[in-house]
């Protein structure tokens, strides 16, 4: 790494951090104005530490591609306007070599984006969402009706109703099949979730079918282990944002084995975390290629083009995610379509700028 490389990296990362801080300051003002009534009712400590301290990194990470693009466009246009890039290229530095510190900076941002989205922000979102559910608008799903799911291979559970406030399900049944034949059925008036996979059934009847006989066992209360929990069937909005990447992968795999279909939001979130990291490199190349030369309109033209492309990228990703929700494409394809298209744009602009 040369002195020139370190100069470009400092400019890139410094502009990126400054852009984030500026946008976050504006965001705080608008958010306070929108949720002022809720903030007046909530304790000040909860508002600061449970909401804003967790909201700001979440918001910054969501719009990281936008900040990357703006930062590259802004400081590279300034370098070009001051003829610094012309001096670098005139000294014998190739355009490819000039791109190296940009990609190093993009790698730093990509790693930071992944660590935040995969491990830091999900536990912070638990507190943020709990705050908004309590003081702003409750989006938590606490009730479910006619719940049926495969909790293990050949094991089907059913509840006519589940109340998460009391952790109690009503008219519960658990059926076990072997070779497509029913071998056991447990029926209970109520079932109560304790922790992990521990459930307590009350007023239960167990019917075991052995050859031509039926063995009936009755009881008042029984502690049992059933491999499912409320979060497997009570899915609230933004639940996928509260799981770390390993937890998200485990949840998706477990739900697929159970035959659960409505997990597109979780698959989209999983693929999005990786696609956002790749976006840092793609948008850096596009921004650098666009703003490395002087233009007649000055820096404003480059910034305008950069904002248009960055907002179109975010809009495109939002549109393609709706394709996955509707089932038109898989979540992986939906999240990577914008990156593939903008990678082609990046290559074309890079080849054009390097001539």
C-alpha cells in the first residue's frame, strides 16, 4: 500500500462515514417528528437505549449501498475536478491500479456490513422491535387458529387455537405415522409451552394402535418434548430481522423439513445479507468509473447520476424481492438479479473509463 493508496482510502472511508452521519442526523429529526406521541409516553432511557441506539445502525446498514455510491461519486468527482486523477494517470499509474484502493475500501465496508447484519444488528432489532410494539404500534402476532405442521418426520401436530400471551394451545393433537399408517395419537384439551421444546399437556388421551388392538391411556397432566415452538408458527412482521445469519439458516432448513411454505421473508433476508456485501464492490466500480473524468457540468452532474443509479438499485432490489414473495422467482434469484445487472453496467463503464 502506497501513500497514494492510503490517501484514497482515507478519502473514501471518511466521506462514507460523514455521509452516514449526515443522513442519520436528518433521519433522527424526521423520526422524532413522526413518533413524537410515542416518545412522550415512553421512558427516556428506553427511547435512547432500546430504540435509537438500535435503530441508527439498522438504518445505516439498510442503506449502505446508497452511502457507498454517494461517497465514491462525491470524493472522486472532487479529485477529478482538482485534476488529481489526471496527475495520477500521467505519472504512469494505470486505471486498474487506481481502482485498487477503491476495492480495498469497498472490502472494508463489505466486511463491516456483513458483521453488522449477521451478528450485531439482529439482537439489537429484538429490543428495537419490542419497543415499537410496546409504544408505537403493536405488530406482534400473539394468536393463531387452525395450526397444523409436521414437527418431525411422520409426526403431525394440530391446535385449534394458540394464545401466546398465556403460552397455551387448545384442542391439541399429535399424530405419529409409520409407513403411512397411524400408529399413535395424543389428544389433549390444552397444551402449554414451557421452554425450548418442552410442552405440558392436560386432560389427555393417548391411543396406540398395535396390529388389531387399540391401547388407550388417559391422564390429567403430562410433561413431554415436542420438537417445535411458538415462533415456528406465529410469524410476526420483521421476525427475520431478529435472527443472526446462522440462526436464520437453521430456521429456514428446519421449516423446509416441516413443509412450511410461508418462509419467503426469511429466505429473502438471508440472501439479502450476502447480496448487500457484493453491492459494495459493484457500486464502487460504477461510481469510480463515472466520476473519474471531468465533465462540463462539474461535480453536480456526477452526483445527480450517482443518486439516480443508487436509488434505482435500491428500488430494483425492492421490486425483485416482491417477485420472490409472490413465487415468481426463488429468493436467491430475486436478491441477486440487481447485482447481476449492475455488474454488467459496472464492467461496461469500467472498460469505457479505462480507455
